């Protein structure tokens, strides 16, 4: 989910873009000798069509799937217990500000909590499946207000013993809108750097014992 500052910046850019969309046909029509009111109608029509297309991008659902596999030189039981505990995120990820309202053992189906990524970005999380130390599935849904539609992410982790430790496969399915899919692509490089940094912190802690 986008931060409040980013949403304001995007809104300003969209407003500026619509102003340009209005201006181009207006200027062209005026140069062709059209009356000002008729030229303004042409500009308004172009801006209206563009705004409707942008609205469709916000409302039309889209799905993004993200997968990764990593290895940790530590016993599977330890890796499972530590990586399924949401409180570990505050040590590993600079994006996580707090984990609140944990209702019980995070390795038990039905356990819930809230993860805060920024003052205006909070996810309500619930454990959907737990098979220690093999599989763990959670659903994260953005806490929204007003007419904003929530973004829902289902994250599945599977744990496999290997000779030098544990292999962890992570599969995330993000249910969002077209505009959210575009935002995820634009944030791809920064998200990848953050993921690698967090994984390095996690590995270092688990492998140190």
C-alpha cells in the first residue's frame, strides 16, 4: 500500500496530467479557428475520457504473484519458529515500525495481529494454515477507511530440510487493482533491495544461534 505522502504526490501528478490532456486539444482547436467554448468542450471531453480510464485502473482488480527461495544454515524447527513469529520483523525489516495486538501463538490457525509499516499503512494479519515445521500461511489485509479498497496478500511459506540447513520457499499472491500492480512494478528495485537486506539480517541472526 502507498503512503499518504506518495498518494498526495500521485494525486498532484494526475491532476497535472489531466490539465495537460485538456490543454492539448483546446490549443489545437483554438489554432484551427474553433470558438473558445467549442475548443473547451473538446478539451473537457478528452480529460473526461482520460479520467474514466484512470478510474477503471483504480477499480479493476489485478493479481500479482511474487516467489522466492532462500536457504538458512539452521535447523528447520528453529527457522520455522522464528520466521513465523511476526515480532521478528521489527528486528529484520526497516519498513516494519511495530507489531501489535498479537492474540496468541503465531503458529496456530486463527491467530491475528496488526503490522504497522508506516503511520498510515497498517495490515490486519490472520494465520490461515499452520503445519509446524513444514508450512505456514497468512493473510494480510490493509486497514482502510472511506471508499478505498483494501489490498489483500496471501503469503505461504514452506520449509524443507536440506543437508546444510533449511530451504524456505515463499509465495505471495497480492490481490490489488491495476494501479496497485503498476505501483508494485515501479517499486520493484527498492523492494528487492529491502528484501535482500532483511533476508541477510534474518540469516545472520538464525545462523549465529
